[in-house]
C-alpha cells in the first residue's frame, strides 16, 4: 500500500429521496439528528443557537453527540461552505474536511461524501481514514434506510459497545 492516498476517501450512495430532502438531512439540526446524531447544536458566529429547522450557513459552528456514547464524547467543528441546495462542507475536528455533494446521475439521486486533509501518521490512518470511512459507510446506509423504509439502524443503547451501529 505504498502508493495508497491515506489523506482522503469518498463514499457515495443512491437514494430515492429528493435533493431538497437530502440537503435538509445535512444542513439542519432536525435533519442531521434524523439519521446521524443523537444531538446537534449549531451556533451562529454571534453565539446564538440555531433553531431545529433553520438552515445552517457558512461560518456557523457545531457540536455533535452520537448515540452509543456518553455526553463527554462530542465533536466540535465549523461549517466551511454550504449553498442552500446541494453542497455542504465542514471541518471534522482533526480528521480533516468533509464535503457533501448531492446530485442526480442516471435517474438516481446520490449523496457523496469526500473526506480530505486527513493526517497521514499511523494513528490517523487507523482512526480517521479507516475509522471514519467505516463510520460514514454505516451512517450513509442508515440515511438511505430511514428515507426509503423508515428503519433506523443506529444503536441507541449506550451500554452496548463495539458495534458498527454506533
């Protein structure tokens, strides 16, 4: 794996949802908690908390908590770009930058996530390249599952550990 690029990866999934619905899933507190997080706080640069249905804007910050983890496991970051339609980008802590693109291809709607600027030391390769790619693969499948069938695959029991669903 000498020539493997550990600094980035991408995952994408097709769904039967609209571009508008998929953008809502990423760019609102209500949307991102629907499929990804236990809790999300988005804040404006002046410190005001965003409402549940308010669309996030460039320069806003976030705090994210996952099911299956205690409250002290929280990720903080900044929204780097978003266009209100089909592009959403954020700094994912020390794990790099994530860019989400939503688009039509061959009659299907796709969500594509690219994580870049991942550090390439051995710990980062394990935690952020392999770990994040595994996590994003699950959460993208959960997004599809909820939007197409209404089944939430996330482990919501904090006492159950070491499962791919949290």
